[in-house]
C-alpha cells in the first residue's frame, strides 16, 4: 500500500496517534520508512475512557518528552459515539493543547458532532502558538471560517467527492492556502472507491475534485497544498 502511494507521488505520510495499543506499531512503521513516514503523538478522543485516560495521557507525555514529533494528534472531541465522556474528553483535549503550546507544535483535531464544544475549548485556550489542522473537515462554511480565524487550516479528503458531502458546495470560498489534503485511510475512500478500504494512493482523486472546484490545474493544487502541509509540519521537513 505504501509503495503504491509512493509511485503515485505521495512523498510523506503523517500518521495520527490513537492510543497505547497502536503507538509502538506506528513508531515501528516510521523506523521502516524514516524519510517518508512521520508519527504524531496524542490520545484520540474515542479512546478517552474513564478507567484509562489519565494513564494514557501520562504515556503520551512520556513519548513527547523522549522524541520529537511533528504534531500532537489526533486529539479533540467526539460526541457521535459517546456523549457520556464529554467532561474527560475536554480535559484530555485541553491537557494536550497545553503540551502543544509548550512544545510549539501544531495539533490535529478530530471533531465529530462536536464543533461547538471544540470551538469553545479553542477560544478558551487561544494562544499565538496554538495552530493546526481540522482533520477530515466536514463542517459548513461558517465553521470553516471560524477554524481559519483561530489559526487552523482544513484537512480535505474523500468527503469532498461525495454527492452528499456538502463541503464541495462552498470550498471554493476557502483560499487554497488554508487547506491540506488527506485520505483518512482506511476510511472515507473517495469516489469511485466509496465504501471500500481507503488508501493514500487515492489522494490524486481528491486533487482531481479540487481541480473542478478551484478551476486550477492539478500541478498547482498539488504544489500549494503540499507547501501548506510542509509549513504546518515544519519539524519534519
């Protein structure tokens, strides 16, 4: 899968952390492809559980103190799967934002059914060093502009190719320098692979859709969004 993506011109992969079950596997993959694969570190909101979240955060902090990472993520709030953990999701999110500010790292935000709650935290934590990416952005134009006002850019993936994805209807109002491309593999495969396993080699299908939306050629969209990504993840240029 990695080789297929490399052949398509995907030169760097940024892997979002989930929890302690996958950290070592992720870091092992990074060692295998040291020039192409870069691991983030963080605790994903879906894995913020009452019995383990504090220990999980201690482990995240340990990794952050031992190794350089390009970003803290995937962090945020998810109220689609479980609303009962909102309080501890907010605490975990805020703690990881504090570490990002302290270490001058961008954050990669997971937000699902939780834009209001995420914005509330970001407004409360406003800081010149607080910046990052709204991963897998699927909000509306107002939410997109709010994110940009807070020094964030939008991660655009397979959803932009969906008939009911909606973001394609206003994305041309968002400057190209405020988005990065992503795949969210193995989920949200772009059309015509929707519903199947996603992979990074499909990134060209996302670019193809942006060609239609922005009226710019493939090479220009490729160049601008790559520059945006490398600027955000400057620690691993």
